[in-house]
C-alpha cells in the first residue's frame, strides 16, 4: 500500500461523503435558511444512532435466538442493552438542540420539505418491530398502514423480515419460560406464592377489616380485599390470564410471566442478579421510547401547533395518540410490581433450590459436584456430602442446610 493510500481519519470515516450530505433545499431554491442546516444535521444524527441501536438489538437477538441461551453471554447482552439505553437517553435529550430553532425559523423552509416526513424513517420502524411493537394495536396513520409509505423492494423486505423474525420480546419470553427453578420439585413456586399472597392479604387487609368497628370503613376495607384478591386471581388462574392475553392486555405467556415474577421476587439470589438487571433494562428501553415519543410530540406542537404533518397525518393529534401503553413492548414487566409482596412474605426457597440459584449454572454446578465427588472418592478430600459442601474458591458458596 502506497503512502497516499494509507488510511487516515478522513478516509477511514468516509468524511468526504458524510460531510457532503447536508444539502439545504432552501439554498437550492435561492436563499439559504440558516436553521435548515441544524434541521438536517439533527435528523441525520438521529438516523446514525438508530443504526447503532439496530446493530446492538440485532446482536442481542442473535444471542437469545439459540435453543439454549448461553448463560456466559448474559453479561454481553446486559452491556449491549445498557448501551441501547444510553443511546436512547441521548436521543431523548437531543430534541433540545433542535428546539433552539423557533417556529418562525422553521416555517421559513418547511414548504421545501414537501411530503418528506419522519414517518418515512425505515430505521425507526425496524427498531419498533425488532423490539416487538404489536402490529394490530398500532394507530392507523392517515387511515393507512405505515408500510404503505415504503415503495422500494429493499425497505419492504427489511420490514417484512423484521416482522417475521422473532422480536426481542418473543425471545425474552422464551428465555423466561426456562427460568431455572420454575419446575423445581422441592419448591413449587406457584403454589407457595399463592399461599404467601393469601397470608399477606389476610394479615394486612382482612384481619384489620374484621376488627374494624366503623361499618363504612369496614366496607371499604372489604372491597379493597376483594379487589386485591381479584387482581391476584387474574394471574393465578391460567384461563383468566389467557383471556387477558387474547384481548392483548398481556403479551407474555403464563409460564414466562411466572418466570419474570420469580426472578423479581428472588432477585437477590446470585443466579438471578443478572436476569433481574436484564428485566430492568428492557423496562428502561420501553420507558425511554415513550419519552422519545413524548419529547418529539412536544417539539412538534411547539413548531407547528395543530397544522397537519408534511407526511399528511393530523400531526400533533396523531403523534399524541402514540404515547400510550399500546406501544409499550414490555408492559408485562412493568405490571409485575402489582404482584409483589413485602420481603417478609416471600416464601423461603428450599435448600436445594437455593443451592441451584447460587452463581453457577446447573451444568457447571453438576460438573463441579461430580469433580468434587471424584476427588473425594480418590481420598483427596474429606467425606462430607458433595451436595452440601461449601466451595471456598470464591466462585460458589453454598451453605450447609438452609
Ligand atoms: C421541527 C421538527 C419536527 C417536526 C415539526 C416533526 C413533525 C412530525 C410530524 C407532524 C409527524 C407525523 C407524521 C406526519 O404527518 O408527517 C412526525 C413523525 C415522525 N417524526 Fe418528526 N418532526 C420533527 C423532528 C423529528 C426528528 C428530529 C426526528 C428524528 C428522527 C423525527 C422522527 C419522526 C418519526 C420517527 C416519526 C414517526 C412517528 C410515529 O409514527 O410514531 N422527527 N414528525
């Protein structure tokens, strides 16, 4: 490679191309409007970050999309999702810079935009689809499906692919269904949790209600008790749960929901630390997407009031309707809080399960146990039961008994 051909900052980043992509329509029309430059740069910066988000989301989907997710990759998944969260935080704030443009400045060049609109952002739709925004609950734009605005075969193929391949939600659901300990024979989580809830409701509402002397107060407390019981019944009774799911009020399968609740209640167990963090990051992504929509619509109202959008929608009205739970992908995870009970009521794990939820995965744990058993058989270790042994190497520590 000659000296001239060697990569440098400009050639590596293709800056000559990149920095030529800001063509002001107003300039072409004869009189450059200063703020159009900011308008273009802002949109391009958003699209670049959208590209990075898709890159991260795709890589996370790939890790999940295996028969048995490799647990050693959990940290990688966490760090990439955390990156998505940080990018989104930046994007939520980035509207502030565009807001330095006044509506009067915007109107100076808005006509040049013709029918161009953010509604035609392919990458934004890909992000929504890959996360798992539900197709049938989307708000119709101009009575049209959003796909209709895309004409080129490549974009259409990408959109179809984003709908056909499993979304992050679908993959997370599969992963939650396999939550370790859910099928544990020494600890039937679902059954002991139901007993714990009954006890909690008895102690905190029913018993005080029975002792209440004021009839009006008593009545209110009894109603509260019934309300809470019905609320829990909607998850304990699988057919009621599935009814909600069919109506689109819940998206996770009953098994996956149990897994998520199990992880949330036992988040302090070492093996659930990372899964719990993952659940938190997914909720962060949902919250930040909603905040993005909110900041965008606030800016739109400030810039164009209730004028129609350049893409032909009602503008502010349409955008405002997208800030709703129907666009939340991980709504079930937010709803988990409805079913949490105070720590004192959380059932104690069996000692066997507690051991299983120590740091290592089951496979690794079994290897260790067999390894130790072999060592013990060879007389290299004392004769304590391998199952109850405390490993002192700092990786796993199980207690003897519970
Ligand atoms: C002055 C600034 C902006 C105005 C007035 C504005 C206006 C609008 C309007 C009215 C719509 C509804 C569709 C339509 O009828 O055109 C829309 C949609 C959209 N805009 Fe903006 N926008 C602005 C800045 C941005 C920026 C910086 C982005 C960053 C990428 C963006 C991305 C989008 C996206 C993705 C949609 C589709 C949202 C959805 O359908 O849920 N917009 N915008």
